[in-house]
C-alpha cells in the first residue's frame, strides 16, 4: 500500500510542480525563506485536501508520511535546509526541534495562549558549526487537520489503527483548531565572519 501510493502520487506531484525560483549567490535569506515556506505549505495543503476528498483520511496518511518529507527535501536547495518540527511529534526522527526551534515553538504557544496569532520569527545564530540564518513559520491547526491530529475519539477507526501501527510513539493528537501544530523551519549557513 505504501509503495503503491508513492509510485502513483510522487511522480505526478513533481511533474506538475512549478520550478522553484531560486535566488542568486547572495539571496535575501528572509525573503527567500518566506517564499519557500509559503510554497511548501501551499503544495502540501493542496495535495492533502485533494487526497482527503478522494481517498479519505486513511488514504491521505501517505501524503503526510511520504510527500511531506519529500517536499522538504525538494525545497532544500541553494543552501536552504527545510524541515517540519513540532513540540509534540508524530515522527520524532524528522520532527524533533533543536534548542533554538524548541524555544521559538514555546514562544509561539505562549503568544497563542495570550490570544495573538504567531506567524514567523527569524534570527542570526552561532554554534560550533558556524553562523546561521534561522527562520521558523508557525503552522496553525486547521479543522481538516483534526481528522488525524484531533481528539482520538473524533478520529476514524481506520486512521487510529494505521497511526498506531506506523507511529507507536505518536504524540501529535489532542489538538484543537487554531492551536500551533508545529512550524516550517529553514536554516542557511552564513559565511564566517571576516571572509
Ligand atoms: C490523513 C492524516 C493527516 C492529516 C489530515 C494531517 N496530518 Fe499532519 N501528519 C500526519 C502524519 C502521518 C504525520 C507524520 C509524517 C512523517 O512520518 O513524517 C504528520 C506529521 C505532521 C507534522 C510534522 C511534525 C510531526 O508531528 O511529526 C506537522 C507539522 C503536521 N503533520 C501538520 C499538519 C497540519 C497543519 C495538518 C492540516 C493542514 C495536518 N498535519 C493534517 C497525518 C496527517
């Protein structure tokens, strides 16, 4: 079932994909990150909506499982590294935040709890690997997400069975519409100071 899904959907998705507009050698990191995050969310959301309509939530699990990581890899070009992170992961291998992402996600949740909708944050950071441009765009939970991330008693039996099988450590349920589900994270290494 998994491989059938991949073979059917992925070539279609990439064949129809508009070419990613990449900036030159010295792109504006913030503008380019915004473009990447928006394009990623639009393509993933569109594909998810289509699969939910045609295959139902059980069939659409493959979109999140196969297509989301494939799209993240596809958009990781020209030095921009793209991923999806969350404080409560379903796929902890791909989605566990690092220290900077974690503190920004916690900040998003605080803003959300205070009634303001968090959108994005960016910063220049430095670690043992060098200097980085960091960008995080909040992903709000929409009503359609609840079919797979909502209260367990609201989710279809086949979805719960598949999730339990594929993601025994799943933490990504119990969300309500409007909660911050996670974020698109983009980072790009900067030239060392003095270069
Ligand atoms: C059909 C079921 C389904 C629906 C609907 C769904 N998701 Fe997911 N979601 C998943 C699965 C499965 C994963 C794990 C993907 C993986 O293995 O990388 C996931 C992972 C994620 C992640 C990555 C972080 C993590 O928890 O591992 C984010 C962020 C996310 N979903 C957001 C959303 C949002 C926002 C929506 C609504 C627009 C949504 N999802 C709708 C099934 C779904």
